[in-house]
C-alpha cells in the first residue's frame, strides 16, 4: 500500500532534481523544464495531502488543476520569450544573453 510518505519522498526527489537543474543548466529551455518539474512536485504534494488529510473534499485536486493551467501559460510565455531572444541573439545560453545590460 502506498502511503503519504511515499508521495512525499517522490515529491522531494522531483523537487530536488528540478532545483539542481536550475542551478546547473545554462540552456534556457532546460531551465524552463526544470521549473516545470518543480511545479509538478508541488502538484503531487497537493493531491497527496488532499487524498490523505481530507479525502471527502476536492480542494487539492482543484488547486492542482489551477496550478497545471498556470504552468501551461507559463511555459507558453516562456517559450515565446526564448524564441524571440533566439531570433535576436542566435543562442539560448543564459550566460550569453545580456539584453538588459547598458
């Protein structure tokens, strides 16, 4: 039987992998994927707590649906920004993007 601790361990591992990906990667698309991995770890936590703490309500599932919808919007806007930067600079390496420097 899968308990709450199993979900929490899975979520912690996913969040740690995402945080590591943000700190180590230099590619903007991979950083965006790492942010989504961290967001999915939070979604697993919300659904797991909703299932084990208050199984009669759907609050965790509803919050997760909103988080997935906002994550999809975030990815759409992020990819659009990355594509525009790539067209102007011909790179998605975050170390080489210095558009805001004077």
